[in-house]
């Protein structure tokens, strides 16, 4: 590969702005972007980030593995498992936002061959989490309480709280428990 490594990104939400800035800061050339099929936001996103190639189909971008050296998948959970499966076949680096799916049937088959896939659990690297990990590793007695979900936003269109966020955002808490206690906890209890 000559020059900067070429990055493709699928997704144009606010987290994608962060991914593009971070990729450029570490030397990537962000050359391709897609969002949902025939997205109306992709052109604006491409212009804002000076991305030269827009795609109307996220599936076609994921399949066009000769066009990119790495890919970021920051799209809806409903579309993510299929895109991860397509991109991971490239054996090139794939960064996927979480959660990749909401049940094991959607993602179970992806686990075996996912050496080139990283799922972005950035909260592990927050300073308080790192301090908690150091404390636990020193053998300090620990009682950890995790409240899920963090919040359930009001959905104006539904006229009620959007419980979908309970499933999608709770993954952060489960990941942090697994990260802090990689060998399990001696006692787990769940309150309802």
C-alpha cells in the first residue's frame, strides 16, 4: 500500500463525525461513505468531511473491498450484523459500533472468524473505569452496582419512552461488568 491507508465509513450519525476525525488524526484518508440505502444525509456528510466518494448502497460499499483498506461500520443495529459479515470477509480491519446485534442468533456465527473485527466499547477507557479496574486488580473488596438502562429517552413520534434504547444502550453496562471482572464475580444478583 502506498500513501495513506484508505478508510470507508458506513453511517452518518453523530458518532461518525468522531470516527472520521479520529481516523484522519492517525493518518487515514477517508475516501468512501455510505449510510442507509439511498440516504439523503450522505452527501452533506461527505461535503462536511471532504469525502470524495459517496455510495447509495451500504452493502455495495462493504462488498467493494478493493476500494478500502479498513472500514468503520456505525449504522443501525438492524443493519450491522449483515455489514460486519460482508466486511469481515476482507480480512482487513473492521471497526463496528455496538451493539452488533440484539440476540445470539444474529451474531453467533460471526464470532468464529472475527479476528479482524473490533467492536467499539469506548467506555472501558474512561478514567474512572480505569481506576476501578486497577483497584479491583489490586484485590480490593468490591461491590458493584450497575443500573440499566442509563436513561430511556422520550420519543415524540411514539408519544412514549422508547424502550428500544433499553436494549441498545444496556450493552455498555454489560461490557463494563465483563471488562472489570473478566473471570466472573463470586456473587451476582439481579434486582427487578
